[in-house]
C-alpha cells in the first residue's frame, strides 16, 4: 500500500465547473416549460399542468443538488491545497 495521496486540484476545479454547468442546464430546463394551450380546454389539462409543475419543481431541486455537488468538489480541492500547505510548512520546520 502506498501512503502517498496525490490530488490534482486543478482537475477537481475543472470538474466542479463542468458539474456546475450541468446543474445550471438542468435548472434552466425547468424554466423552459411551454405554455399550455388555451383552447380547447381538455379534461386532462389540470392534471397535465400539475404534472408539469411537479416535474419543474423536481428539475429545480435536482439542479440545486448538482450545483451543491460542484460546491463540495471545490471545497474538497481547497481543503487538499490547505493540507498540502500545512504539510509543506511542517516539513520545512523539521529541516
């Protein structure tokens, strides 16, 4: 087992950016619902509107969750960099 751990923080940040962009696209998709036709008023129109509203709400929540994942990836990258900086300081003090 190799105790060394290498983390490419720049790659993590690029991944977080891609994940964030995906979250934004999902959230934007929720806002792009077409308006329901006014006529003829079908018996299923109200049910369809409720289903569309529920789907829109779910997409908004999924987009927010994906964006939260991107935030956590960025935080992990920052934490790795901070840990590396502390390790460098400790190693310099031992020399």
